């Protein structure tokens, strides 16, 4: 299954690309789908497109303009994103009430750039303007002359203006003379449809995770266990940490580090976005089961080896070894987007180092290459019976914790 997003460039007064607006799509048709909830569309765009593939959305120095409906703003969903890389677009469907004003003021104080999308000059928006940076005027809705008159009358204010639906050279010349700062429309470029492999967290894992972060006091150990049991959640969390935090002091070697970097509040926003974005996806269970099983096997082998190999980095190495198959992208490109410890990276790319040897041993056992299994086991100081036992234990563990979706399991989760 794939996720889709349309990307339309936004130009400055020198006709240089200043950023890109990201528009939700759910198929090959390059149009917003009818009948879909705006909040769910925004969450899907953030989780499946921006967080999972932010590097493919914009270029260095360019901002992504992202639409946020009312409820997403109230929930402070934009705080998922790095403030220096995005522009928060307040959709025209938002109700300009006190609740929204509080959210916009808070986002402004946090340092986010905010735009009012499809601005209609309604007086109720006036009190929002001190916290807004860009006003977007749709030339087809407002009218070319009315839009230009508004900009000319408000040139003295600390606001920037963006002309939407610039359809012709005449339109561009007129709005440029009026003092608009940015321009967007078919005259420059139609939205480009981008397609990427979808991430599909296990629904039960997401439900368990949502339950945990809603507790009065979050148990990070239990949260870590849930995330580590699902490859998609693991990948999304690491990508989010890499996106949300400018500079990591220490490369990540275990999921607990990622959770500590985030803290409770950002973790809750992340989990709620994943839960909202998730639809009834059909999960390729064999792929996920194997990734879990391999991660657990590497973890057990690390403890059984004659070398001083840490268990948690070993688990992460085994779990992420299937990520290229999940996303249909080269492993090297994916790892560039994750803040992983160098030893884990080397193990995944080249099967080098102690972690790489563990991974190679687990793969050899899966493929029944017994000569290699014996040789690698000897090199690591692991007896042959222990290797077979680690495989069986990993198989049992992955079945128990990773892919149980029975009614009994759901009931247990819901009743806590």
C-alpha cells in the first residue's frame, strides 16, 4: 500500500522557490478526496509523508506549508514538526474562536511561522493578525482587484502576503506590483504527485501505546516494550526524533534514549497523530513477524555470546534489518534518516562488527545455512544448541507480543 502527497512550489518576488505546499492525496488522482475527515487527512500526511519521508518533501532552506484544520490546531499537532522547516497553514474552515486563538498564540510563542489560508478579510480574524506571519489570498475567491487593494492598504503592517491561484502572466504582474511577497499557482507549476510506500503500524500496538500515554504517569518502560514490538512504530519514532530534535548529543542505541529525548508531551502528540492517521491497513504479517523474531534472536544471542555485546542495540539491529523490505527503499538511504549509533549502522549496512556478526548469524540460521551457522557461532563463542534455542525463544516471543490480534487480546488491552 502506498501513501500520496501533492507538492506545489511557492515562489518569492525573484521567482525563486521559497517553499512547497504539501497537499493530502489518497490515490493517483491529483485532487483532495471527497468525504475524508480533514483532521485524519492531516495526520496521515504528517505521519506517512512528512515524518516518514521529510527529506523527500522539501529541499534545504525551503519550508513546507502544511494545512491544519481546527481540531488539529487545538490539539497542538503542529508541535510534532520542526519549527524552522514548516509553515502552519490555518485552514479557512477553522472557527476563529477563543480556543483557536489560544492555540495560535501558543504556537507563535514557540516560534512557529503561521499563515492564514484562503483569507476572506472577515473581521473576526483581526485579533489573530498579531500572531500571524503570512496571509494567503486566493485570487479566484477574493478577486484579483480586491486582493491587490487589500495588500496595498496593509503594506505598513508586519505581515507578508501570498497570492494563491496565480493563473496567468497578467495575474502575476498585477500582484507583484501590488506588493505580494510570495506566489503560487498554475502559472508557475501544477502540484506534483509524490508516491511512497506506506507505513502500517500494528493496530493493537497502536492501541496499547495510546492507552499507555494516556495514563496520568507514563511508564516509559512499558512504552518502550510496545514500540520495540512493532517495526513501523520503531521506524516512525526514530524518524520523528531525528526530525524534531535539531542536534542529538548522543547517537541512539536503544529506544529508551529516543523516549527521553522527546519527553511525555511530545510523545503524547506523536502517538495521537499515529493513532489518528492509522486506517484499516492490511499488514504483511510475515514481514513484521520476521523482523520482530530477528530482533529478539539477536538480543538473546548477544547475551549468550562470549563477547561483551549489549542486548538492546542487538535487538534494534535485528528489528531494523527488515526496514528496506518494508519501505521498498535502499537501506543506505533509510539509515541516513535515522539517528543511529555507528555500530548499528555498520551492522545493518555491512554486517560488520559484533552486532553485524550477530545479524549475519541470525540470517544464516533463518536460511538453514548450517555450515555458516557453526562457523559464526564458534567465532562469537555461542554453542550450537544455544543458537537453535534462541531461534525458538524468539519465535515464541514474536508470536506472543507482536502479532496477537484476537478478541481476547483486544479485550485485555481495553480493560488495562
